[in-house]
C-alpha cells in the first residue's frame, strides 16, 4: 500500500508577512546579542580592518576624520559588521525557518548542511575580500594617485571596505542558493547551464556595483570566483538531485525510443 502524498504547509499572505516579521526580529536580536562582545574588542577589530590601507601608506601616516562624532559612529559600524559575521549561523537559521514551511519533510533534513556550508561560504567570501580583492583594489587606486598626498577619511575607507566584504560574502552564497533552488524543484541543473550567459551578465553587473575600481582586472577579480562558485553549485545540485537527473534524461530521450536490452 503506497503512502499518501505529502502535503505542504499552507500559509496565507498575512501569515507569510507575520513569519517574515518574526524572522527579522529574531535576526536583529541575534546581531544585537553578538554586538556586545564585538564592541568589547572593537579596537582590535578595527586595527585588523585597517591593515590593508596602512600597508600602502607611508610610515607614520594614519587615517583621518573630520567630524567629532565620527570615531563613535565608526566603531559602531565596525562592531556591527563583526557581529553579522559572528552571528552568521543564526542569521542563516532564520532564513531557513522562513522558507521551511514551503519544503517537504525530506528537504527539511538538509538544515545542518545548509547552516554549515552557508556559514563557511559567507565567511570565506569575507576573507577573500579582505585578503585578496580589497588589497588589490587599494593598490590600484593609490597607484593612480601616486603624484598626490593621500588624506583618507576613516569613515569613507570603512564604508568602502564594508561594502566589499559584505558584497563578496553574499556572492559566495551562490552555491548554496543554486543547490537550494534545485532541491526545491524551482530550477534544474540543465536550466542553469542553459542560461549560463544570463548568470554571467548578472554576476558581472553585481560585481561592477560592489567593485571600487572601473578596470577589468579588479572587476574580474570579483566576478570570476562568483562564476566558479555558480558552476560548483550546479555540479553539487546535479549530484544531489538524482530524481531531477532522471527526469532530464527522460526529457532528452526521443519519443518512441526503446533502449536496447
């Protein structure tokens, strides 16, 4: 006797909005809790974040500020950025809780891999931005102004850095997004490969937004890793979705064709 088909949990529009509000509240509360230890170590965190620019300045040069309250607001932003990375697993869990009502029971079992790999990719994207992408961009920008004396405002510097780190962290979530959409049946690996040119366009457009320089070298430094991760996500989606592979194989088989015994 076959089991009855599993029904998905049904929610009205107001239920979805209420669930979204609840997830946002929990996310903000999580970041607020993580903010406390980050604020305690904010001096060390900022010293770490300013190393890419100090390495390019002459000995004795420092970042400057023009407003008396700028250091306070800067430290708040620094602690908030660190709190986002510190609370990344809990933030991803809130994302999972929001989409979980639309998943089947089998799909809900992937919560642990989603949290682990989602966190690793997010932190990895931030690390790639800090250690590779941002120093290259800083070197390029300061190299263009070699005939001038730099006087870099600390708030504008950190705004630059925060945009790149968060942007790369989110872009490195591409494999997780691809696998999740494939597992839910929204897209298939074949569909994603067939529309790869559109993925290239979107990735380069987003990279151009978060890239601080207009040159193709730095643009590629942001876009190429994202495209590699996109293809990685397609490969993982194909590997973990045998049912979709079988369906795609059936679709590609000509009508009336009978395989040889």
